[in-house]
C-alpha cells in the first residue's frame, strides 16, 4: 500500500509550523496507516496528531500542534492510497471503452470504488461491494453514495453489466438503505435494451424495493464515434419522447405514493425530444444537478438573478481523474459539493443586461452543442448585438457527445481558428482539469485565441457579460 504524499502545505498552517515538506510520505498518523483521504481526514482531525514521515528515505517523527477539528493545512497527492477498486463489468455502453487511443492513462481507469462514489459522485454498480465495505460505510456514515441501477430485473441487469454478479448486487443497495445511508440512483438507458417496457418495469421495481432512494436520474446512452458495439445505438425521436413520457407518468405515481417525484430525466432527453424543460419547482431542490438533471433550469435562474448563489458544476464526465485530493474540500467530511466553489463564485448582483456598454468588445460564449441550445435563448433575450453564442461540435469524440464537459482543445482550436481576432472568448471551466488541460491534453495557452475561463453557472456568465475587457 502506498502512503499519502504531501503535494503542498498552506502557509502558517499547523503542518507548516511542524516542519512538514512537499514530497514527504506520511506512513502513519497516530500509528494508523490511512488507506484513503477519508481515513486521512479522520486521523488528522484530532488534536496534536503524531506523524511518522519518510523524507528522502529517512524516517522523521513529527507531532503537529493543532486543535481538534483545525485543518492540518496539507494537500496530499491522491484520494486513494491503496489500490483503486477497478470495475470488472463489461458494459457495452461504458464511455471508457469509447475513448480513442493516446489520451492520458488516468482517463482509462474504470473504477467501481464506493469511496470514489462518496468523494466524487462516481456511480458504482456494487458488484465488488463486500460485507466489510458495508461495515465501513455504515460505521463511518459515508453518505451519500451513488449507485448505478440500470434495471431491477436481475436478468436484464446481468446482461447489461455482462457480469454474473450483476443480477444479485442490488442486494447491497437494499442493505445500504436499511442502514440509513443516503443513496442516489442512476439508470443509463440503452435503446432496445432497457428502455420502453423494461424502463417501466425498472421504475416499478424502484418503488417496490427501493423507495428510500433520495432520487433516480435517468440519462441517455452516450455514444462516441469509437464505440464498436453493434447493439449500442442512438435514441430515435419517438424513443426519446417515450422516455420523457414515462418519467412524467412515474413522477406522478411516486408523488402520490411517497410525496415526492423521485425520478428525473436528464436535460439531454428534453433536448433530444424537442420538448421544453420542466418547471424549476418540479426538480424538488435539484438533488442530481451534478448529473445533468435540471442544469438548464438552474442556469436560467442564475442568469436571471433568481438564485442567491451558484449551484456549481463538477468537472465533467471524468470528475475524479487527475484532481488533487485536498481533504478539506471533501463534502462527505465537511460539506457536500466538494467542487462547487473551487473557482470562487461571485455573489449575485442586480444587473441590467439589456443596455449595451460603450466600447464593449464583441464577446463570444463557447459551449458544447447541448449547452448552446440552453444558452442561446438567454443571450437572445438581452437584445445585444455584441454577444453571440458559438456552438462547438464535438468532432473529437463524435457520436452524440454534445455536452460541454466533453469539449476538447482540438475542437476549440478548430472553431476558434475561424473566429475574429481581438474578440472576447468565454470558455466554461467544466471542460478543464485543475491544471488547465482539456481531455485531449491541450492547454488553454495552446488555443489559437486568448480565452477567459469562467465558472460553469449562470451567475458567472451574467457577470462576465457585464464586465468590460
């Protein structure tokens, strides 16, 4: 097992005063070797922790003078110090299988680790979950967890996961709920496999077997041009409409039985079906905003100044890849939305966007094709001829990958090369890693036009459009 490695130390923090240095390996905290950042946070949350440190091959013992609950002031290298529990399913719809060759190695890691489900909101199928995992989750109250359901019929689920444990692993979901663990579910709908009557049966199974679930997100299959599975295909218009209709019907059933709507369709379904988004109040507080549920309505409210603060968006599909593991940022330990404020959101201010400022530089808002369909009507309302939306077609991945979080540097380079020099170009941060790289490894500085990176929310866009360059 590896030890947590110190990446950086906050100035004037207890760790700095104790003499910790970047590169130090923390072998033990009060005699305990932490397996992950969860245990690390719990171990260092105490008063005056004793650290066994390896520094350039030399063992150094340090006692950190700090109060209980006071942050140590250390950022460590990763979230998991032992081996990440990889996924042994072989789902035909898995997006990891649809990546082109030559990308960063970390992007090809296919995990099924409940710890990353807790820390980052990754979805786990529970096929590798064990009794000891359940004991730890319950004892340490690692909640909420995020579970991929896909189908409640054992045979269908087994067929989708291509794993013989898939048929029975939802028993762990029942056990988690029995112990009061908050769980958010997800159903990835694959046309011809678990849509239509199967989806109807799955939602009936959720109501019958798992009514304590906080919410269930129904999202469409994401296909890239690199998908080699013949059974995987895009939804037809009729199929997309059928999903939306089913969700509407089941929301009414859940509401009448449980007093809440429970199940929600991803924004993509309404775009695919060419139907308006549901009213904001039907999302019941947007519990699955990070999974693409109600993002359009929250963005709209933020943009119009109707939201007191930004909801926040995690860093795209690969949210848990290549991110620093700052334990103080993890919500299960401190607060839930661990990526919500990493850019420092401005407080909403009353502004009037309709009046064009003098000497305003023409501004282009770049977004994925789905995002552009949400943003364009909001920009059109302003009546400003100095602001435009530029959709960025995803030719890198192809298929139906129109979400902004999967925008790549190559596609932005292609689009920006045809744009005028000297204009402002706004790019949302959801498509970037913390070190300013897109999924294809391109950096912001390598783009053919200077761009401004803004937070992926309506408040940030509204503020940027009122800021003269």
